[in-house]
C-alpha cells in the first residue's frame, strides 16, 4: 500500500458506510450505488409534529438555533423517521448577520426581520471580528449531532451565499424580488462590494468552524441568485462563490462543497465550471435531460423533485420519482427536492417518497 492510500483511509474512516459521502468523493468512473442517496432541503421543520413540539419548548426560532441540545434533536428527528442518507445542521442562513451585529428577529407567523442596511454608515456598524460568540453555539450543535448520528449518515453544514444573505440584510426582510439589494448594488457599488467581501470572509470562517466541529460536507444556499442579470450574477454570485470554494479548500481540500444557485437556468453550467463545486443543487425548473447532458458530466447533480408534487402525493409523485431516477441513473445523482419542503406536507408523503426512490432503483 502506498503512503498516499494509507493516509487517505486514515483520514476517512467509515466512509464506505456512508453512501452520500462516498458518492461525493468517489471518482466518476467508480461504480454507482443501486439507488441514489437521498435527503431533503428543510427536512427538519414545521411539517413534522415532533419539530413543532421542540420549537414550542425553545421559545423563539433563534433560541432553537442557538440551543445545541434542541438544535441537535431537531436535526436528527427526520433521520429517525425516514433514514435519510444525510442530516443537515439545524440553523439558518441569517445566523451570519446576527453574528455580525445586525440583530435578527423572527416574529410569529412572519418571516425574519432585521434593521435594514441602507448605506456605508450602517455597514460600518457591522463587526466581523466578534462572530465566534454566536458561531460557537452552532459549532457545539455540530459536535453534538456528530456524536448522536448513525455511522452511515453524513452530516451537512451550511451557510447562505453572500448575495442571498445580503438581500435580507439590505431589505431587512424577504421580498418578492429582493429589489432593495439589487438597487444598492447599482447605486452604491462600493458599499455593496464591501458587504459581499465581508460575507465571503465570514462564510469561509463559519464553514471552516463547522467542518472543524464535525461537518463532513457543506452546502451554500444561493436561493436568490436568479433575480440577477448574467453580468450581475458573475459579480455577486459566481465570483464570491469561487472565493469561498478556494478559501475553504486551503484548509479542507477533501471536504465536498455543494452549491445551490437556485433557478439560474443556463448559468448553472458556468457556475459549475468556474467554482468546481463537488455537487450542484438543481431547482425544479431545470429539465432533467439538460441536467443529464450538461451538468452530470461535470459534477454530481442533486435534485429536483417539485415540493408541490410531494405535498400532493399519489401516483403522479411515483411516476415523477421514476422519471427523475431513470433519467439521471447513468451518472452521479443525489435525490432531493428542487427547493425546501413545504410546511403543509403530510409526513406520510415523505415516507412514501423514500419508498418510491428505493423501489424505483430496484
Ligand atoms: O418557525 C419556524 O420554525 C421557522 C421556519 C424556519 C426553519 C425551519 C426558518 C425561518 N429557517 C428554518 C431552518 C432552515 N433554514 C434550515 C435548516 C435545515 C434544514 O434544511 O432542515 C436551512 C438550511 C435554512 C436555510 C434558509 N433560511 C434559506 C435558504 C434555503 C431556502 O429555503 O431558500 C433561506 C432563504 C432562509 C431564510 C429564512 N429563514 C426562515 C424563513 C421563513 C426564511 C425565508 C424568509 C423569506 O424569504 O421570506
């Protein structure tokens, strides 16, 4: 055995027990698993009665995010129920602005609220030097999850991509088209660039901390990338993601990175080529044949079942699961939704989905 092989097996114990991690780290020519590994975006959440129970106990949503015992519990709930191949850390992308000093509130029945960032003076009040006070709760959660998770389950850490996080920081809330951040990017390019740069550096630190605490894969959510023109996409989404990937790989070259530039259509290809992400999250609108022909030769594809179809259930769900698996089974594929699970989804539909996936692959 060569020195290199010895080192690799010492670094990655149990990897052969972890179908999700194996798929992300194997060579393109290695044999494929008999069925695609599966997990679901927002798999821990309000559609599960056991989540709602813990959420009540925790008080506010951020209290849940910063309580390692409870956050670990809700992370593991969907694994117990469904045996997904991966668990995703329970937290939120808005922990980052909270850690930078732009405090975040979640009001009941409404989305997140922050004091909007309007100009250079607001930006100057952010403090990137003191984020560990908040991040350490998350790292403790990761450590706890790791000790409680079954050996075969991979733990995913995550953060929001700089542009998506910036849209909430500038508007102070979710909006239908995230116009406030797009306006700031045109009107005060220097300030917006400073904000993105701060988020790039903080995201690298934060993901690095999650990996040091035990995350085995990371996903970067760019849920709002699709509101930008192609040139703006290059500047605010692509280039920052290249810096995050390069920055992280300096410390953790072996840890797979999944990018999710939601709904960017043909720009997906450029994103994969330029960032070198180990897998790409595909939204529901991306044609399966296009994913197969344009993306799968370059990277692992993840997706892309319509969350509304999962909410609906029934024979159409089964047919679509079959078609997704048949179309993508010639290459590397992780089964997932095209976006987060909807909170009204009956938990039985999710159990059925997992059955369909395993049956479709035979
Ligand atoms: O009341 C509650 O319990 C709050 C609902 C909730 C949950 C369950 C929020 C508020 N965040 C989360 C958890 C969460 N958020 C996870 C946990 C892990 C898992 O997937 O199981 C993750 C990965 C996120 C990521 C996230 N938060 C994104 C990116 C992914 C996506 O869905 O596009 C975004 C945009 C957010 C912001 C956010 N947090 C919460 C809400 C309701 C929103 C959207 C706000 C809006 O745009 O109006």
